């Protein structure tokens, strides 16, 4: 009886129907000791979202080449900024499940070849313009067509038509895609205002929780709360500030000194020390984040299958997980599908460090013993340079001579990644197999950073990805995705030695719900919208 009563008054306190003094008095009447009652009140009030304050996020990404152009977004800084001032048709919620955002509902039909999104009414852009279906159509068409330079273009190649019916937007696909709703939540596909038939992205206007005040590419973005935000019980801060702090030590000093309220990408090697700070809480989530060393298969010597296989066999993955992640992660198996994904291939044999077998493949490839350059920078992930040096050491035992090239952090994503033959990279991963493969592995995506597009194995892979999209039999779909993972593992240029946990450090006064999304760091990139101060 007492427990039921306490739960009732806790709910009343959380809803504001009781104040702190009334809650404590009611608890005393129920026989609760004063210290216990005071502690209960503090816990309830801390867990109840309330408005106010300036939320400063120390982001481990950012480049002076960043832009508000949604087609160019390529790192966690531009992603987080986009989520803060824009919305999408659908979103991944804190529990990892897909849910409507600017669409009130998503209705697939015709074998998932037709998708109807009923657009939410009464939503306003920051300039007062009412959201219309035309804004949605223009936002998506911006990423489509022969002239589009968007990194999201490859995810929409199956879209044959977009039309408006009343207050709905209808997507027609060339083949069924059961996961198309997830695709519309991709951060590139932010809904921005149509202006004379063109996407008005340069104005920095969206329908999102915060309104842009200033934007310095690769440095910082400042915003204030949207007073007309359409989502209830969200956007609790008065102001938010995204600050690019790429250097890991500087970022961790910033949270310890109180210069920021939260940081992402805590160095796994020092997380135990940071956690001892009385002003800091550690938040760790396990999801789809993985660290990669993509080899571009169109550039020598990586155009040789045996050479690529030698590189994969030359990596001591257990050493990397131990020394780079300090155990805060798991072994990778040269494909991007995590154990958190629904069709992860757990039957695929884990590739192990085997210098003798690597030497066999090097000889078969005709390797002459010359230096092979591996570009790396901690802009890719904390410890990326150290990881490259460990790879160099383990590869030397197979007779493979690697020269580690330390690249500058600024401009890494525009000057090195997806350009140089071998480099370091991170992928936040995606919650579905189709989305992950479509973003980085199919032959028509701009972000295919291994350039693995042709050949018998690649052709088979691309065929399977397309077939699996419309397959409604889950057993058959699982078989297809399992084979896709095996093809990438064997023939592809992706060297994926480890999956990493998302590790954050939060100020003691930063609060969040029990569910924290792990599809991206910082609560799926939406900490600014979902979190609050105690």
C-alpha cells in the first residue's frame, strides 16, 4: 500500500501537481524518514525535464570545409547541427525504433514499392513559413538527378517518382524496399523550405528545435530555442552551442574544467580516470559504431585480391580492441554489420591474425617488399594513429612494410578520406543492413570509400542488396544479407578490425531519459533536443 502511495505522489511531483515541500510532507505522513524523503524528491525532480540553460556540446568532429548544404554533411559536427535546427520525415527514437517525425504516418503498399507519407500539419519553419508537401518534395529532389553532388544520392536511386496527393507525399520505387522509412531519417534528407522550386539551404532555416544564430564551419554553431517548436516535452535548453574540439585531450580537459557540458568520443584508454572526476558522469552505449581502414580497390596495390587479403590477415584485431579501445568494443570481421543489426551473420568465421597466411598471399600477389602508405589521423577516431602504428608492427611479421602517414586533422575528410588509397575512417553504422550497404558499399553511392563497384563478387553483392530490399520472407532476406556480409568480408576493400562503444562524458547536471539511442553518438545525434539540466 505504501509503495503504491509513494509512486502516486512521485508522479504528482514529476507532473508539477505537488511541489518539493508538499512531496516531502506527504512522504513523512507515509512513514518515510526525512533524509530518505529528501533524496527521493531530488531524484524525481532531477529526472523530470525542465527548461533552461545553455547546453554546450564538445564535438569530436568538424572541418573548415563543412557547410549547411545537407548533401555535403559528412561528420558528427554537421550531423548534430542539422538535427538541432531541422527535422526529417522519420526518426530513430531513443529506444532505437523508427517513428514518424514530420510525417504523421508512413504507409507502404504495392509490395513496399509505394510509400505514402502523410505530412504533419501546423508545423512552421523558423521564418514563419508553414510546412507543405512541396517542401518535402523539393528537399528530396535536391539529392536526386544527374547533376546532384549529394552524398545521399545513392540512397535514393530506386526512387522513380515523387508526387503530392493532398497533404501526402508519395514515393514510387523501382523495387520494393521494406526499410525505406529508415532511409528518410538519414541526416542528409533534412526538410528545408522550398523557394521558387529550389531548396533554400543557405539560409539555415528548418522546422527543428533550435533556431540558428551563427555558424562558423568547423568551429562552432550557436542556436536558441524555437518558441514555436511543434514537439511537446523536448528542446529543453534555452540555447545550445556546438563546439568542434577534435583533439581528444583538449576535449576531455574541456569537460573536466566545465567549459562544455558534454563530450563524445572519450578516449577508451583514459575513461576510467575521467570517471573518477566528481563533476563528470560517463555514459556508454553499444551500437553500430565501427572503425575502419578502407583500401580503395581501384588503386594499386589494393586492386589485387591477394594483397587485400594479406592486409586483412596482417592485423591483430584483439590487440587493437585491447590497446585502442581498452576493451570498450568488440572484434570486427571486415564487414560493417554489427551484432545490434537484425541480420548479423554470426556464422561467418572470425578472421584472425595470421602472419604466415598473410605472407602466402603477399607472395601470390607479387609483392616486392616496398613501402605501402597508410594515412591516418585522430580526426578519424581517438587512437587512429596509434592503431595504424600497431597495424604496421603486426604486418611487419608477415613481411608487409607499411609507412604510416600522419595526416592533419583539419581537412582530413575532404583531402584524405575517400581519396587516398589507404586511410583510417569511422562509420557510425546504420540500424538496418540495407541502409548501411546503401550508404557505403553499393556501386552507385558517392561514399563507397573502398571504390568496390565492379567484378564478379561486387556484381553479386549489388544484386543481392537490391533483391533483399523487396524480400518479405525474413528467412530468405537473412540468407541474402548473410551472403552480402561474406562477400564484403572476402573480396571487398573494407578492413574493419573493431566495433567501438559510444563513450560520452557528461556534467553532473546533464540529464537524459533511461533510453539513449545508440544509432549515433549523443543519443542518435539528438542530445540537444532530448536532454536537459537537472
